[in-house]
């Protein structure tokens, strides 16, 4: 995923997807050049690590777009290796064998699968499934994922700077 400049006007779906895509690409860009050892570290009070953040974003992309919005049955243990029955926060808890390349590839695959769902739906279409007692429009799911991804991109800013001294908000963008 390349980090691209967002359009200044256009159809709503195109605008929303460009902001989501930019945040997704920034997440991957922030992790360039980080070693597996650093990516597994959680230097703060929580279990937050670079790999954990990528794994969490993989889960929320899958959960909101494929599971809730499209209504797909997702076996998180079989597909991702996360046993949420045994550990509600399984994606955050690392065993020390994870690699950053694997985490990035799994996140990219989750994004690609989410994009298939997004492309086949209209912004005001409602989710197949409820979460809690609510159903959600595709527009809401996209806005929520922009917020979720941007929030965790900020966490990555802090983690990457703390662990490797790499700073920066965005790489140079093509006009």
C-alpha cells in the first residue's frame, strides 16, 4: 500500500475510502525498517506492541467489514490463530515467534478482504449482523475504521519513535 494524497473533493465513498486507505498505508509505512525484536516489545504498562497493533487492526477490519457488515462467519482461530474463547485479547498477546513481515502481510490481507466487501456495497446499506442491539451502515463502518486506524497509527508513532527513534507523520506524497 502506498501512502497517497487524499482528494480535496469528489463522491462521498471515494473520499471516505481515500482517508481510510491513507491511514492503512501509514500504519504499514510506520513499521518499515523495524526489527522483529523491536516489533514484539511492549515497553509500556499495557501489552501494546507494534505486532499487536497490526494484529488488532487485522481483527477489527475483519470484524467490522466481513463479520458484522457482510455477515460472514469468521473462525478467528482457524483463519488467524486467535482463540478468543480462551483469551479475549488474544491478538495482543504474543508468544515471541511472530514476525513483523507476517503481521504486515496478514493485516494487508485483511484490508484486501475488507475492500472486497466495501466495493460491493453502498454507503447507506445496513449491516447484515447486529453488534449489541444495533446495525450499522457501511458509511458508519468506514468512518469508524478511519478513527480506529488513525488512533492506532498514533500509537505506532509513539512506539516506533520510542523503540527505534524513527519519526514522521507521512512520507513525501505524490501530488
